[in-house]
C-alpha cells in the first residue's frame, strides 16, 4: 500500500504544473553574450544571469557566459563609440545563435532581447 501511495504522490508532484521552471529538476541552458565588430570601441548594456541591468565598455571583442533557466529574459545592446565601422551583438544558446543584430551606421546601436528557449 505504501508503494502505491508513494507512486500517486510522485505522479501528483511531477504533474503539478506544466511550467518548465516548477519541475523538481530544472535544467539550465548555456548562454553566451557576444559583441564583435570593426570599430573596437563599444558601450555595452545587458541583463546578467540574476536579472540585473549592467553596463560596461570594451575596446575589443567582448563575451560573457552564464547558465539560465528556460523562459529567462535576455537583453544585449552595444553602441559603436566611433564614427566608422560596425557593431554586431549575438546571444548564443548552446551552439546556436538565438538572437543577432548588427549596426553599420556611425555611432550605431545594435540591440536584441528575447527569452531562453
């Protein structure tokens, strides 16, 4: 009888919700933010793994890696601080590009936002 009660409890626990983030075991995805371009002078804004908005500057290719749960909000923006060249931003999930944008105008901004799949 105890085995049946345990089985019923386990099934009820696992089927409690269809929300991916409420399962007993939540698998996090590898996320990489990447800023590249030809200007090599960028002002970068992003949302980190804790949901905080951050800002930084970079004089070369910039990237940041972290793990995130499904449906987590992602945001990455970079401004070209020079009057020439281009800036490109990418959000990569695992090995696939999830979000991408590019700006080729003077002092242009490339921004992307979305959610972890």
